C-alpha cells in the first residue's frame, strides 16, 4: 500500500466499539472489499507494537476496523485510501443512524454476496480509465478549486476530458 489513512470519527468510533462485524447494508459497502479487524491493545508507540496490527490487516484488505478505537484504510494512492475511508465512514454513519450499533440487522436488510460481487464490476466500468478513488477525490478537489482555494491538484486526463464534455 502506498498510503494509509486513519480517523477517529464519531460514527467510526461507535461502530468500532459496538459492532462485531460490518455487514453489507448500503451501496457504499461495495467499495470496501474485505474488511479486517484489529482488537485494541493500547497506543502503538513502539515498533514491536506494530506487528499485531500488521498481522490483522493482511492483503488484499484495504479496510480495517480498529476495535474500540477508530478506522484505518489503505490504498495504492492517496485518492484510493481517501475513497475507502469516505465509504467506510458512510457505512458507519448508516449503522449509527439506523440504530444497528444497538440491535442486530434484520437479514432482509442485508445485500446478498451475489449483488455485492456484480456491483464491483459495475463500479469498475464507471471509472473512465482512472484508478480507484481518483474521480471522487478529484470531485472534492474541484469543489475547493471552485471556491477559489486553488488546490493545485493535478487532475487526470480522463477527468479533464469528462469536464470538457460536460462544459459544452
């Protein structure tokens, strides 16, 4: 992985403390892939403390719930790690909003494995030759640029082409 992202958002902390296993309940789950879990063992401050965390976050997983702590995502790029975190945060927020941190999820509310797998292919087709997370990250950077903040973010050629088409 080229980038790791770690946050302590309110919904992420709530889910990390109360939910045994993240289940597929909304479309955002499709982007998460295999979710790993790491039991809290205290603050990681020494190099030897990193080994258990590393073992609990095996490839190909890019999404880790750090129990009683927070969320960790990874990606080949900053954009991919950010994208994973964005969708993980959405899933955690849904858990909190629906009350699933206190009650089990009814089986009728779960997305089937078959639909999850077919949706991954559908999402890949919509990437317009960009790496995972690039379109989403660029959209957020554009919002900042439109507000005059001049991020200096180097937009992909695919994104530039799509913008040119949409501006006509």
